[in-house]
C-alpha cells in the first residue's frame, strides 16, 4: 500500500510540476531552414543566393513569347479562341488591365529583382575574393529584370539594394522610367567593369553580356552615341563572332556558341507541371510553340501558340537561308515526311521553328514544359545590328553601320547593301526583323522606333506602347498608382 | 499526511453511526447478465457499495425509507426506496437517450441534464447500425449542425467535416480527439471500437481554446467493465459495391452525328461521312466501373476483475474501388487494447494502445484528365483496344483526354500508414473534493509509399504521355504528444450548490520529417535508392517541422439544485505559429442554463418532463496555418543551370508577415432542450451565430514582393470576417405500439447562412478554384456573399436569329462574336457592353438547409433501420466536359440548338470559335439532393432458439448503404466536394460514393 500511495503522490507531484514548470519559452522554436535575415556568413552563401537570382531568368519565356505575339510577326494560336485568353487578347491588341500573363511578367520580374537585391542588401556582410564578380552578376540580373519591367510597363517601383518586404507595397510609388533606366545603366556599367569576357562556367554572365545589354538600354532611350560606343567596344574587344552557318544555330547541340553573348540556360533534367510554370527548369515557351498533336520526325508535339503569319513568311527573300530556319511550313513538311498534326486556332500553316519542341531530349514529364532549348537572349548578330542602328540613326558613321549590317546579311546568304541614310535605317530595321524573328524582340523594336502604330493592327499610339499594369496589382498596392494612359 | 488521516476519520465516523440492518442484492443488465461494478449509494449518506463480479452487493446500515441510487456509466441511473430488507434484483437499462447519460466534454464529463452548451452525441448503437467504413460517415445526417461531404467515393478517401458552416478560408477541420488524443486522420480509426462521438458545436468547446474554432469532436473508445466476465463480440460483414449512377453519355451514332454537325457548322469536312453501322459503340463508363467487393471482420474482447477492466479489439477491412478495382484498394488493420486499473480506491490509472495500419492505392480523380473525366469525354467510336490488341489512342480529343482503361492499367501507387497511438492517465482523488489527473497521449506514424509512372503513349500531344519512367518514394514520420495535467475541485454545498472547478495545463508538440526521392528511367521494382541518379524532393528544405502549443485553462461550473447552471472557461494558449509579439492569446467563454422543469410551476406538468433553456458565448481561436510564417525563411526554390547541370542555390520561401495573430471566432448559441409525453419526445432547438474575425488567409499580395517566385507564396495575413448563422432543430419520438413493436423516429434540420463580412486584402476579393482550361478562377470570397461563391456570366437563353445577335452588345470580349445558336450573355451591369464586368454571383456550394431523418423499427426479433439525409440549396459546377470538337457529351446535347426555335437552353454544336465554354450559369446546377444513406434489416435469434448457455446474442443482418439519391444534378454525386472553402463544389467527374450491399452477423458470447 505504501508504494501505491507513493504513486499517488507521484501523480499529484507530476501534475503540479507540469503546471508550474512549463514556461513560455516552450513555444519559441527556430526553424530548421535558414532565416533570411541572418544568412550571408560564407562565400558559398553568396553563391547560393546568386543562383536563386539567376533562376528567375528562366521565367522570361513568357516575355519572349508575348513579345513576339504582340508584334505583327505571329498570331496567338493555341487550341481555341479562349485558350489562354490573356495571350489571345495581347495578340489582338484588345488586352485590358485584367491579364494573367501580364501579371506573371510583373510578379516574376519583381521576384528576380528581390532575389538580386537580397544579395546586394547584405553585400557588406563579408569580404572574400571574387566578391566583386558576385555583386556584378547580381547587378546585371537586377538590370535585366528592371529592363524587362520598363519595356513592358514604363514607370515601375524602383528599389535598390534592399528587398521589398510586406507592407512596402502600400508605401512605394512608381518611379519614372528615366530613373529606372539610370539605375539599369549604373548596374550594367558596374557589371561590365567587374566581369571577365570569358567565364569558366557556361551560363555565367560575362562582361560582353553586360556591355550588350547596356548598349541595348541606351538604344531604347535613343542614346545613340553611348550605345554605339559600348557596342563597338564589345565588337572590338569581345570574344564573339557570327557563326558561319545559320542553319543549326537554334539546335540543342549548338548552345552557348561564340555567337551567344547572353543565353538563358534551360535543361530537361528536372520535371515540371502546369501548377508552377515558373518553376520549370525547361523552356516552357518551346512546348507552347510546338506543333499541335504532331507525330513525325525531328519535332515533337506542342500547343501551337505563337504561329508566324504569311506576311513574315513572305518577307524573306528567296535566297535568305534564315527563312527555313526560322519558320516551319508544316504542310510542306508533312507532305515531305509523312508527319501528321492537327490544326489549332488561327492556324497559319507556319510554326516558329527556332523555338519549337524537338526530338532528342529526355522528355522529362510534363514533356511540354521541360524542353531544354536555351533562349539566345543576346546574339552577336543582334549586337551588330544594334551597333549599326546606333551608328546610323545617331548620324555617327553609316559606313561602319553598313559594315555591321552586311556581316549579318552575308551570313544569311544575301548580297551586301550599299544604302545609306534613312534607306539604310529601313534596311537595318528590316534585317533586324528577319534576323531576330521568333526571338521576342520585334514588338519592342517597333515601339521604340515609333513604327508600331502603322505596322500592328489594332495598335493605338499613345496607349499600346506600354502594357497596362494589372489592375489587381494596383489594388493590392493600395490603389494609389495611376494606370498607364488609355487603359 | 494530514488529509489521509482526515479520510480515515471520515470513514471511521461513518462506521460508528451505522445501524445494523443490512440488505443484499444483485444487479443485472437488460439481457439478465449479472452486471458488476454498479455503484450503489444511499442517497444523502456516506454509505454505499459496488456490485461484484457476479453483480452481488451488500449494504450495511440501511433503514426503511432510504433511497438507493444505482448508477453505472452507460446505463440509466435508477432510484429505489427501501420498503423491506428482502434481497433486491435490479435490472439496469443501457442508456441511449437518458438525461443522466454522461457526456464527455473537454477535460471531464457532464450529464446531459447539466449541459449548457450545444453538444450532440452519436452512440455506438448508431455506429453499429450504420456500419460506416470511415467513422466520420456516422455523423452524416445524424447530428444537426454537422455537414459531412465526401471528397470522393474512393476507398479510404477522406471526408470533409464542417461544424456549423465554413468559418475560415483556411483549414476548416474540427479538432478531433480520440480518448483525448489528437487524431487528424480518421481513416485509421476502426468504427467498431468507438463507444460514442461527442460533437461540441459552440463556445463550450472553448476549453480547447485555440484549436476549438472549427468545433471539437471527441471520440471515446470502448472500455471494459469492472467485475464482468470475459465477453467476446464478433462481427463480420461482406458485400459488394457498385456505382449509383452512370451518366447518359452519347452512343457512337449520336456522337458521330453531333460531331458531324459541329464540323459542318464551321464549314469543315465531316469526320464521320458514314454514320450508319456505328451503333452504340463503346460505353466507356461500363469499361471503368465494376462491382467491387468489401469485407470487414471485428473481434472485441472485454472483461474486468475487481479492480481492473480490459478491452481488446482487432479488425480488418478490405475494400476495392468501383473504379479501378484493386488499383483503388484500401485495407485497414486495427488492434486496440484498453486497460484500466484501480490501484487504490482513490488512485486509478487508465491506458490504451491503438495500432492501425492502412494501405491505400488511388487513381487520378476529380481533376482534368482523371479516369472518370476521361470515361465521359472519350469518343464512343473508339474501342478499348485496337486490332493489334493495343490500347486505342485517343487521337483528336484534346490534349487531356486519354483512354481511361489504359490509364487505370498504368496507375501504380501505394500509400501505407502505420500508426501507433498510446495514452496513459492517472487520476488521484484526495482531500475528499479534489481530484488530480495527469495523462499523456502520444502518436507515432510512418507514412510510406511510392508512385510509379511507366513509359506511356496515349496519343499525339497528350499531356499524360510519358517518355521516361519516373518513380517517387517517400517516407514521412509524424510524432506528437499531448500532456494534460489538471486538478478538479468538486463539491456540493448545502445539498444545493454544486461547484466544479478545473484548473489545468496542456502541452502539445508535434514534430516530423518528410523524405521523398524521385528517380528516372528505372523499373517499377527497382528501389529509388538504387537508381544511378536520385532527386531529393526536399532540396529546398521545409522537410522538418516542430510546432507546439502551451496552454493553461480554468473552468468553473456551478449549478443550484441542477436548476440554474453556470459555466465559465478561460484558456491561455501559446503557439509556435506566431511571432514573439503575438504568441499568446486568451480565450474566454461562458454559458448558462435554466432547467425550467425543475421550477415549481412546471414540476407537476404532465406533458413536459424536462425543459431547459441554455445560452453560451465565447471567443475561440484558430492557429491552423503553416509554421514560421512570421519570419522570412530561405526555403524557396533557387535552381539554375550552370555548365549544363542543375545547380541548387537558395531563395526566399513564403513571404513573411511578422504581424500575424490569432484568428478569433465569436460564437453565440441559444438553445432549448425538452422532453415531452413521458420522455417519448425529445426536442432540441438552437440558434447559432459564429463570427470569425481576423481570418488567417493567404490572399493574393502585390507582385512586387515576389510571392509568385518558385517556392514562394503569399504571406498569411489577418484579412477578413465571416459570419455563419443558422438554426438547428432536432426532434425524436420513441414509441411502443405493443411489447413487441417499438419504433424510433429522429429528424434534424439545420439552416445555414454564410456571409463574408469583410475582406481587407486590398482588392476585397480572394479568388480560387478552376474551371475549364485556362479560364479565370470561378470561385470568390467577397464581402456580402457566401464564402467561395461562383462568379461568372449570367446567361439569357440562346440567340435564335442573326437579328437578335445584332441587337445585342458584342460578346467578343468573352472570346468570340456570337452567332445564332450561341449562348446569349446578359449585360448584368447594364452598361451596354458585355465584358468581364458583367460577371456576378451565380450560385454557391454551401447548402441552405441540411436534414437528417432516421427511422428504426423493432418487431419481435426483427429490427429495421433507415437513415436519410438531405442537402438543399447548394450549387455544383459541371466541369467534367472537355468541350472539344470530338469529345463525347451527355445526352442533354441531343436537345441542342439546331435552328431558330429549337432550343433556348443548349447551344449549337460547332468547332468554330464561340464563347459558349466561358464560365456561366449554364454550367452551374442545383446540387440539392435527398439520399437514403442506409437501410438495414436484422434478425436477432432468441435465447430459446439458440438454446445455449454460451451465446449471449446472435444477430444477422442485411444492409444497403447509399440506397438511392433524389436530385436534379446531372453529375455523378451531388454529395461530393473537394471541401476547399474557395473552389469547392466544382465537379471534374467525382468518384461517386458507391452503393454497398452487405450481409453480416454479430455474435456475442
């Protein structure tokens, strides 16, 4: 009985003990995952965060696709008139502030800005060898994402060397485009100064990439002499050259070539799903652009978006080797190979051959979302054409301009031109369109050169130069921002 | 030591003043089996006894006129006035509906009479009759205010339990405790182990503080009785299941005609130039539905010695799916041991151990491209296999529709749960009025499984085509424990003032680890670990969790002569889910009751046996959000390709909000309980109003914060108020026409009005759900509407002529300009333009009224039960149609528009661009239904017939569950829902709840 009574006391004691002893710090537990506020303690931490900032480059597939569809090069396509309504509306220039794809661009580019700023916010935590190169890459990335944002939306909230945190969205205003460009220029000048032309690892940002993007940013502001200067500096000092053969430039085994100044890296090593397209390590645009229900050689099936028009097909001269590379005439191809396919919405008979699914990859599921084709973001041909344009439009030197243009034309199998002045300008514009068709540049080229109103059906000058800020984004920031004019 | 001495003194004095008359007696249960362990108390005296193993008891020192009170948990208390000293024979009746029935409430029990809260109880008898495979099904239609919807009819799938509506757009599950132990996944509980289910619906659940906002369900398992023989209870049933419904899909001929018409309408060549001879074609639903077996066997052993009681049970259930058969199999093994011991008269310990093992295989269901979705959309002109005996490819049917038979054959997965739960408690009574209890409950669960996706080709462009074998293996561990310690003080003053005070603390910790790896290009039999290259699915962290609660609570219950009842509770909770500023919350609640029938003016009323008014009000909390959302962690996804290889970096996970705090619910309940006509009629009516404020939600947030980055998500914010209010009414009638004919009728009804009062996330709207392919989310949470209401276009018939089209505003903004035969959309906002601003409320998935009707009839040895429940006013979105040129449709398309005046409801068939597939009320249907949930006929063999000393009872029965459903809904199962607060009620081809035919027997010996 004694031991039983002792047990009774034990129970009672335990009860009292628990009531008294459990103090409030029982519910203070730290997560197993690193806290972002106390992170940058080693060089590896900086490298890891930098990879995170690179990651958002892969989500720019939608910028590329829509940049093409918005132009007069391609139609939206897809399965039906309501297949991804946001894409359909942009094609028809009837887009409104309610547009999921525009919202994707807005959100994904800002995610990239925040990831780059995360590193820069804590840039003084630690000194190590090679830190300048890490910061240079981060600043290039920030500039890249901001350049996309100003291209699409004009004035956008600018944040430098710190992340936007919850609550900031109710305080921050839209920064004038010029100030955003000033930051882009500053970042790219820093990046160019602190990066080598050749990186040991493929996929890393180089000095050439920074110079090319800087030149492009100048060109978008019509700063022709600055553009010409930095682009020619790259042409003269950089390691880049045109590939002699245009025909297999966009094939998988021709990635990161000497012509590639900056290339967004994709792979088929990891699976992906529709629930998070931005999470894919593959090039989602390639599957979207692919041939609908295709069975046959060389290519693979896709969703038949972004289909080239007859007009762009006809624009190529017969001798131009680029047409067969850029545009697939599916009927001719089917007749030749016995391939079968089905007809999607707005079927033109053409596919954007540079970026459609090809056989030979791993087809990791969902195979439509994991195409490994890198996006050739800035090609040397683009650099040459930008330099030519800057030199010509800035009235700096038509000779040099013509020289750069002719390098591109000759590689395409065309005769050299001897035009000058505004005729040369038109020739540069035309060749730029043909050289870069399918690569997402044309809409913005038309806008920045004032040609969009005449070339794009439905384009309203004074309105469509920039896209509307998604109205929900205006609301979520406290309804303080002015919508872009006309929307 | 002093109080022990005091106790001795008390006993001693009781003996001194005792008189010499003694009385013997025996207690029996209704089957004339001796009942041990019955408490016998001489009313108003410190005298009493407990009946022994054979039911015998002896009372000393009693006199004529003394009142004896016989009580035993689970039995009606009886009172007998002593008129002589002859031996007594007392038969105790098991209580189902007695006022003295003890109801488990938080950290204690109360009699029904003393309850001041809205509490419902489902007894083991009901569970026995319903034979649910999952315990929560026993609540369906049984209890007012509780809505059960199935996520699916697939074996082993979970149900959504909603107590008094949807109060948050986060986690709406109630807190579920099995013998005090938190069990989130009820699929591990064997229904035949359950003694009772108590549902705490109002603020009296406040004793559970922060976890009580969605209501509390307390499940008590069966225990043995002290002083009882070893008894065996064996039950088994077997049967088969079939689908309740097949949708009327078009035959091959009708299909071909429809397809031809739609191609012709767009000026395209006819795909089926020769329709003759197509016949009925393949009935794809027949190909995927099958009759599936189910069987269940249970054995329970109970017994008890003088100071101990034991209960042991084992059970095995196996169930195939009506779609997929063995590939949708669920099986479950349970073993349970309860052991209670009175170490001392004032020291009792109880312990229980539960083991459960479940194995489940599952098919793709209720999604775009799920098996039933495919069965409905697959062309009937295709055969299952082609001439080479290969599965037919679903060419031309859109990218998501594939051969469903092929799909089932390629489905390989298994999820195994092994769970061990233990509870140990000790109760120590001291100082006469005090009781201390300490108890610890712990769960350990392993969830392991795999999925394997073989190489497959279903047709060109199909999104399910798979070029690489993929196998994923996972092994998750979950551990938790709850430690409760509390002291009670219970005393009656002056035989009038009953006071019961509880003070306690509760500590809860749950930890676990997720492990999951994926490998490509390996066979199904190869272990992922043996693959050359393995991907860690928790590369970004987030695989270890540790969340805790620290709580203190106090409760005071007081009543005056069981006439005026008061109760007050306050609980302080600390949770790891919140930041340093907001870690702790205090949740008070109170309730009152007035038993009018104890008042003199009703005391002698012959009609009213019992009448009680009660009310409660309190603040309950909710912390059901993911861990660590107040701090910015680096568990996002930051992966890039360098040197053609994946490089894993780091990135921010979910956006943090340091300011998040408790969601609070203000819960008001006013109710009345009554018993009339000699307790034949029982009534309960309640009005409730639950207003949830500071709703913990993760609404869309400004994109500049980066919430849409890989691995990131929106922050949790306190942004919204929701109100649920309604009435509950329950009435029961017990009648006996003769000694051999007895019947019971119970009816309950609940009305529910759900309204969002505030959404302060910036936009005033939170969206969710999905409809069709690539369309805007169809469901919304918005001020002034029910949570998760459907937001879309209102239709206004069908355009009959081109003139009508021309007279109407352009519908181009919806996708295409209209033509005759297309749906005409209403210009809801009257601005002369049809655009997205014309979308508005077009229904909601929340029923306005739910009802249950339960009948039972006993005629001699036959017993018959029938359970019916009904849901009225809930809408469902028909979303199982792929709407492609060549996908199949159901027969209502035969009534389509084919020319002016042919239809005002169903649009024309065309392959051309139309806006007809845009989300509108054309796709919203009334989901009201009445369902006969269960019918059962049983026969109990009489003792005479059995002619056996050994067998106590033997019953055989036949039952049908899900007998029939009356509904206008065109889909499979109006009772199904994904359960999502925003995005629920959208039907992609729900796996219907099967109709089940069972034969079974129960044997007690």
